[in-house]
């Protein structure tokens, strides 16, 4: 078991080293102001997706294929933006990129 834990520790250290060496030079120091537009994009995509669903439900009739296609497009956009924002958050959380500024100060 000790060998497994040691390997996992070394794996995590190597992953961090490789990711930091790859990602940090490509992304400038991040501040909350850099992330706010990303969060706004996710929120905009979320409301577009949900309001489309609400609008479809308000019609009280079976949805046309075009309606479902539009809902699918909005869902895809929303999910991609959520996944990308989560990837960025993971990069920050794991120390792959540098951050600047103080929390709570805009």
C-alpha cells in the first residue's frame, strides 16, 4: 500500500509540474476581473437555455423539431461554457496558473 501511495503522490507532483510548465506561460496572471466576463457568459448561456425551455412549455403543444434543435444548441453552448469555466477554476485551484490581486477587491 505504501508503494501505491508513493506512486500516487509522485503522479500528482508530476502532473502539477507538467501542467504548470505548460499552462502558466500561456496564461497571464489571473485576477477576478479577468474571470467575471467568463462567469457572465456562463450565466447568459444558462438563462438563454432555461428561458427557451420555459417558452416551449408555455406553448402547451408538442414541440416542433426546430424547437428541440434550438434547445439542444443552447444546451450545448451552456455545457461547453460551464466545462471551460470549470477547467479554468481547476487550473487556479491546483496552482497551474498564477493569480493576482486580493480576494474581494475588484
